[in-house]
C-alpha cells in the first residue's frame, strides 16, 4: 500500500539504524556483490486492558529501554531469548496435491529420508537429520549479540530472570554426522544471529540461506529427484520462539507474551503484494474460528449457525483497496496479456467515491466465489493463478469475499478508517508481505499457518492478543549432549494443542528451499489435481504459481529508457536455463544450479527507489535490479504472450477406423 507522505509503496526493508527510510536498489548487495541480509525487528507493546481483550484493541505504547509505564515502573533492561531449529530432513514429505489433508484422520505422509532408520521421534533419526542451534539469550542493556552457530554455547533465561549457559545442550548440525558434504556456498554451520538496536528492540538475522548435500556412492552430490522432498539434503531455513523479559529499575521483572520468527526465502519482490496473503488467511481463520470480531462474524447473525453480519461495514482503504492494488501489481512479475493489464489498471484506480455498480468490478462478476464450487473455473473468473492443493485456481478468502460483497452493495466506510494500533498494524503488515492462498507448500510458511491449534486461543482472557503462536514449554532441564532435546514436534490435525517447538513451522516446507523456488514458476493446473486437468481451460495452458513471491517475467531497469518499458525477460535466465518445454521456462534446468545460483537472481524494486546514474524512473514502474545472471541487453529466451502452452504429453493415440 502507498506509504503516507511518499510515493513509495510498502514492503521494502528500511535502512540499517533507521525507523522508516526504505533502502534503494544500490543497497541490496554489498561491495562484493553478495545479497545483504534483512533483519526481523521485534517490538514490545503494552496495553491497559480492563476485562477481556478485543480486536482492534487499545492503541498501546511501545516498550523500549527507559520507558516509564503508567504504573510508574521504568524499564532498565530487556532480556531477549530465541531458539532456532530446522526439522525439515527429519519431518514428513510434502504431498503437493493433498496439503494439510495428508494429515487427516490420524494419518501422516511418508517420512523424509526413510533410509535413515527409526521412528519419527527416535534419537537416531533426530541426531542425524535435525538441525538444532539451541536457545540464545542476550541483554539489551549490555548491547550483546549471539550467533545460532555450531560452536557457540547455548544460553537461556532461567527462572530467576538471569542469562544462564547450557554447556550440555545437544547442538546439532549436518557436519556432526557427515564426514563430507557438498557445500557450494560454504558449510551449513549456523542458522543466523540475534542483536539489539539502540532502543533495545530485538533484531534476528537469518543464516546465509545456503544448502548442503550428501555425496552418493560415486562421489558426486546426491541427485535431486524432485522439487519438494530431496533426500540427503539440508538447508539453513529455520524458525522458533522469541521471548522477552522486562527488567525494571526497582529490580522486579515481567515476562511478555512471546512471538515467533521464521527465517525463509529472500524477498525477491518485496513491494508486490499478493492478492491473498498470509495475513488474509490467518485473519480469515481468526474471524471464523476464534471469535476475533463478533460484530463481523458470529453465530448471532442470520438463520444459519454462523454468519457474517450484513450490517458490518468494511473499510475501503484497509479491507478493499489492497485487493485491487495487488491485482494490478502482478503485471510486474508475470507475463499478463494486454487485456489483463488494462483491466487491472482500471481496478487499481477504483476509489471509495466510485459507484461500485459503474466499475469493472460491478456485481463481482469476475471474482471467483470461495463459497461456491468455482475453483476449477478459469477465465473469466479471477484470480487467474494456481490454487491450493487439490484445486485448479486460487480464490480470495471467504472474509475477503464478504468485504467485496459489502463494497459492491455500497455498504462500506470511507476515509481513514484505520482502527489498528501500532502493534496490531505491525502484525498485519508483516503477514501481508507473506504469500497466502497457494500453500504447495508455500514460500515463507505453509498451510499449517491456518490451523487454529498452533495459536493461543484464550487470547481475550489472557491478554495475549490474537495471532500469537503458542510456545511449547521448554525448561532446558535434564540435558544430555548425546540425546536430542527437541522432539519431532507438532503434527497438524492430530489434536496436539500444547504449542509449537523450534523448527515446527519451517519443517512443512520444501527441502532444500531452492528447488521449490526454482520449479514454481508456471504450470498447467493439473499439477494440483493428481495430474488430471479439472479446469475449464485447455489442459496444457500455463498459469502462474505465485509471481508476487516468485517472479516469472520481469522488466530489467537498465533496459528502461525514458520510462518506456522494454520486452519482459524471465527472472531466471542465462546459461543453464534454456527450456525445450515452455512449462520449464524461467528455471534452472539442472536443480543443482538453483542451489548454486539462487543468490544471483535479481530483485524487483519500485522505480522511485532505483538508482542508475542520472536515469529517473517513474514510481509507477517496478523493475528488476541487481541480477547477476545476465548483463543488461543480453539475448535470452523470449517471454511469450499469454496464453501459452506446455508441450503436450505423449499419449497413445489410436488410428480412426473407416466403415465401408
């Protein structure tokens, strides 16, 4: 969304040490050409709640070092703790056409790396397949930092509120049980680091994003046999709980409600919003399953058991306009046809003062209805991108669709209707930048993010607020350096409500992450539906997976002259990317190249933040910068106009018989 007082849209990382100034294109890489890391910054907000919490709630005040609370207590220090782990190799296979339903009725998919013997929780498997950096704790007052690496000592906040070392914590990394590994970007010996800024906020940085693999019996890197479940491979994605303890000048202390950090794929198009984001999915689940806003959705409206309130007025700026803008932004990362470009531009220009019935969105005739069986209907219904597991096409969430229906009826709020406090706004903004809708298995997180069992459900009574992942209690007692401390962890749809352990979010993602990113550019719809075309379109027509997070077709900034756009290029291009089958375009043809060269892919940045000599770019353009795959102007595979088709599969065709 446009940021107040600027022509820059949201999503860009801000500059180091700044509060709100976004980076420019020449700050994406260091002097050696390496991609810089983006930190996740954690803030603490205090709320004065009388009775049950509600959403949206009070404005809240941010807690930093030196903050004086309404009860006169002054914050002297903030002690932060985080625990990062990666359980991918020890977890279950991703089943791309089943999604979370692969865990229904007490079932689980096949284990990854089945040749490593043992049950899912066996010490033998976890010692060899789980990456566990252990916990780290740091004091903001001391300005300390900590690394989640193989050689540093684990630390945690003990019950006395002190930072204590854990000399016997069983830290695990791949090289502990592998004599030799293929390491194209160096060893996998860290999952990241944590620091504090001058205000005492926490900064968590991911690792360098690398992957390592075992060698086969012939001394070559073990072959990657698919996009999602490659045996013998490890990557440095990670996730885990974030905790904080406030220490006051009077010597007292108080623990805050925790957060969660996910260290995943780079943001290759940070300003291109998804039509359906993780925020949209999680918000929809909280609205319909966890009583987030009873005045919006409740059992009290209508004759059905549960229903949306027909009198509820969504805010155009907060609930409607983001969908319209997101539709238009897809043009910068996909090869949309001219009709779509014109239509999306008209949609993005819809204002709160327009009569909905006089716009191209009148009666929502072109929006796929999630309440009906329309997931296999392509054109003319939108969005025209691949859907969730088992479906052909994407739909907006049911709450998004209700908001659109209310707008279509003229029943919505105009003006600045932002009711979220600053902390609530950060929740929304962070999740809005993550991919939703199509979790096959996803980019930052997977389908499990919509399972209500992972969240603190008594958020109204406890004061935790919504959207908080529940931490599994970790006491760090009875440690044995030979025995894994973490278990395999949470399993969806298995009535497990004790909370999540470190690594329980990222373990449902592809391994290594690069092969999934590489493959998920363009596909026929049959990839989601057991190889059968169930859509109303030609079975070979290609559609986009998630171009907001995985750009397909881009415009190279150095090839733009006087703001005139050149021909699009594939985001992954150059040597090793030529595709005989159009369905494999914009990918490294050898998946091993994706592990070697993922960091050379360019980033899409708004024109107003592109630095290129004296060239001035319009803020209406979103252009690729800093690609190291080819030089500007190099000839590459042309990007065809849509619709375009995959090479048809080879099927046996009988000869026609003629009757005499």
